[in-house]
C-alpha cells in the first residue's frame, strides 16, 4: 500500500468500516485532498483486495478484508527481509530509542527479551553475499 492508502485504511480500521462519505469527511479533516482523490484511493484498495464494498442504497460502505495488525506485520517483515541479518538488531535498537512506547509495551518487550536471551546465538552471520563469499563490510569475521 502507498502512504496515502495507509492513511485511508487507518480510518477504516479505526472505525471498523466506514461509508465513503465518512471516509471523505475524515480524510479532508486530516489532508487537503479532493473527494475524487479519496474515492480513487478507496477504489485502489478495493482492487488490491484490502477493502470490500457493501452497497447500501446509493451509499457505499467499506469493510477491511485484512486486519491492521496483519498489514503492519506484513510490511515490517517484508522490510526486514531486505536488511542484512547482522544489522536488524541495530535497526530495532534505533527504533526503541526514537519511538515512544507505553509502560505496558516496554514491560512486554522486557519480558520477551528475557525469554529470547536464553536461546539467542552469540552472533549473527552476514547474509548479504552468497555462501562462502568473504564479507569484509560488516565485520572482521563474517
């Protein structure tokens, strides 16, 4: 999904479905987008099977076909699939440093990390190059 489509989906996920009129109204409170732009985004999301359309008289009601958490997880895992395995921890540390989390979120992370450390490898191998190729970019010993 494009960043604009994400914005539309966030409204629909939050509202647990919404009419086109409602989506247009709420999007226009956030962005200076025309009605036709928002309708185009809705149409694209239907084509991508992210939304289903339910016709109610002359109105259209949009229902998500994928959960917000499934969509977020898919995007994050796709991004992390493109990163060097050695660098993923650094990226997560940067996110932890820069983002704001609730106390409950932090407590859950601490609990999970305490469990993961029990089976964590000592180091992670670079996977940027094919096997048996020397990695000199990421560490002395890849």
